[in-house]
C-alpha cells in the first residue's frame, strides 16, 4: 500500500479548467454532482443552493451524517482529512472548512501541491481551451471530444434532401478536423455514444433511406478510418443514456460492445480505449481487449465508480489481459480536490486488491507492483504518447 501510494498517476478524464483548478469555497467541493446525488438519498434538498447559508449548512450536515456509508462520502471525508486536516462534525467545522478552502484555493501553488500529494503527474481535458493549467508544471493532455459534432453530422445527413452530397461534405469536415488535431499534437479524440440500433458489421447505403443510428454508424466508421490514417487514438465513453428521460441513466446493454467489434477489426492499426459506465459491460470491454490487440480498457466512469465494480473489474482485467492494456483512473473531477480524493480511493482499492492477490499466491510482489504502475500511469502514458511502450 505504501509503494502504490507513491506511484505516478495519469488522470485520463477530467473537467478541470486551467484557469480555476482549485475549489473556491466549501460548496464547490460539497456540491460535486455525484456526491450531491448520494446526499440526496439522505434527504438533502434538491434546491440546496437556493437555501440561506445557515439552513444549507444544517441540511448538508444532516444528509452527510446519514450517508457516511457511501463511496463519495468516503472521498469527500478524506479530501478534508488529508488536505485540510479537518473532520466535518458540526456547523462550525463546515465554517472552518469553508475558510480553509477559500484560503488554499487563493494560493498560486495549491493545485500543484494537491497533485503532488498523490504524485498525480498529468491530467486529460477534452476541451482545448481548458488545457493551460495555471500554476502547474505541466498543461493538460488534450483529447478533444467530438460527440456533439457526430450528432450534428448525423442529423445533417438525415435531414438533407441530398444525403449522399451532405455526407461527402461531412467527410471533408472530418478529415480537416482530425488532421488539425494531429497537427496540434493531440493524441486522439473522445466521443460518447448513445444507445444505437445499428452495427458496424452491417453494410449501409444512404440511398436506402437510413435511420439516424445507421447514419451515425457510417460517420463513426469514417471517423475511425481517418483516425487510423492520422495515428489518433479513439476513446469511446459508453453506457450513459439520455433518451429515456431527462436524466442521464446507466444502461446495461449486452450488445453494446459487440456492435462495435467490426470497427476494432477493420481498423486494426487504430488504438481504441473503451470506458464504460455500465456494470454489465465491464466484462465485455475486457473481452474486447482480449480479442483485439488494438483495444484497451479505460477507467471506471460515472455509475461504475464504486468499490464493488472496481474490485470486480480489476479481477476481470488481471485474469485476462496485460496491465499494459488497462487504465484505472477516470476522476471526472471538476476541481483538483476531487481528482485527489477519487485517486486516493482508487489507490486504496488497487492496493487492497493486489495485496490480496499476492497473499493468495496468484501474483508475486514484483508483478503486483508492475500491474499497479501500468494501471495508474504507464498504460495511459504509452497510449497518449508520453513514453514509448516497452
């Protein structure tokens, strides 16, 4: 555990903004989306931001104490324990915490100091304008997200009176965009995908009057072809759906990865990184990485960021694929403090899991530590071009 605590980390997916990396007050940490969801299970009001400060403190404290069992509560608690030497126990402790966060966040070197506590070396952002990390030794790695563009391109073709012509124009846009990303030194592109009633192994023709999903698959196919040509990674974030209601929900689709496998096979020189938010697909992405040498498994996203799914997924990965094809860290953090807290949890889980495997004789200590280094940093660093794969 001590050795893993000191290992380098690459946070492969964040929402950090370079000019405001640190939380500016207590509530920017307390109201992190996923923690707030768990607080609401303990009675925290939906309109908490609108409450007067004293009412909000009382409501927060009540919900916080009622959700001490949850993962995000553990992370939140240890953010304040490790970074501020504070325990949240009453209203006065929240006031002290707010003062500490405000003072620390105003310090020029705070973000770097937080990262250094867990040896977090690099972070990924999907927005180029957010990559200049002020006060940090290194800027963020940029992997631009193009899901919005894929949606608009698909919609344009579907609504066009001349879909073939529209698709040809979109092909030019895709080539120009991905070529520009390569010229800027970005290692790849990222996209989410909704539930899709189309499969990459089917042959679709625009003249047949295709559905939106079929057009989207045609466009995704072309994106992968240009990415392969340009040597760009394709990072797929899967398992969150918004079409059933106004709230994003996880969806365990047993055919989700299967429908994409023709892309992995067709573009064998293109590196794919699969990140999922659905528990059922944790095995599927490992199987894809086992079957296809160009497929890698990323960290645990959204609804998958739980102790249970981490332990299960680590077991799947350890049994089937080299750790050089697997990364553990997706913090989804909106401030540097949450990246710290989530990575603290991930390091603990990896330490416990690998120590158990070593104690049972499945691994020797050298292999366990090599596995941890790859899972936390080296695997992603190789994919993103930070070092040559060994």
